[in-house]
C-alpha cells in the first residue's frame, strides 16, 4: 500500500476497488460476467477468509461471499482486502448464490495517536451521510456519494468502523438490489461481528 495513503482509510479502498473491478473484467455489483465466461478464475482462487496486519486482524467472509486474494494489500501497519459473491468469483453467474455486492475491509494502526472511529466521519462529507448509529463500539453510517463507490454500484452504500486490537478497522458494502438499504446494513453488521469473533479466537490461541 502506498505510504501516502496509509492514513486515509476512506479513499484508498475505493480507488482500489474500482481498479480491481476493471482488472477482473466485470462489475460484480452489476451482475455482469466477463466475455470469457469466467476464465479469470484460472489465476484466482476465491477464499473464505483472510487476515490483515500480518495476521493480527482475522477477516472471515460472510456466508456466500469470498475473498479475492488478488485484492489483498497487507503490511504491518496497514492492510486492505476485498470480497464479493463466491459465485461471481468462481465463474458462476453473479447473483445465483447471494445478492451481488462488493465488501471491503481495511485496517490501520495510526502512526500517531490512538485509533478513533470518528476518523471515518471526518473523512466523509457531512452532507453525504444519510444516517449513522453506534453500538458496542461499532459505528455504522449510510452514505450517498457516487464518487466513493465502485463503478456500477448504487451511490448509496454502507460504511462501518471499529477499533480492534489497537487498529482502526473500516468496512464498506456496495451494491444494488437492496444492498443500498437494510440488506446492506445487515451484511456489514455480519461482517463486523465475524471479524471481531475470529480475531478474538485467534488472539486467545496465541
């Protein structure tokens, strides 16, 4: 990850998600297959889980979604990974198993100060925030901004932030077909709960 972007947990995942969508030859949130019918899976094997910060933060994908290993950028103090439907990533028609969506997780250990979920709000435009809630240390906001989403996705999307093991973990869920509404919020909540649980289990075993 470019050191110039390590302190920006909002912009870097979006630009990378856009680039990855183009590289895959499909827009997952639009439910389109590449012209080769999915031959990109010859070089990509979808995974059900990953980790960031060199194993410090565990990232299990929600049921029906998988990690694209080619998306992962990871260092000791910053990392990013992208997930999408296992069907689309494995060459099946997107939407045949789960609602097409792009999920991202980034983790950052600040170079100065302590991690704070409010940093996510400060990185977003106040006028772009449609709703916000915070419970048990998880901040969730609904945002509308077409400059902050992968191509083809509804401008309205969900973002979350929490502090975990001294790192600021930010998440986002983009898509159509209800993902911009309650379905997306539920998916982001499941993602956050899974990251918390898996990270705690890994820590207890170390």
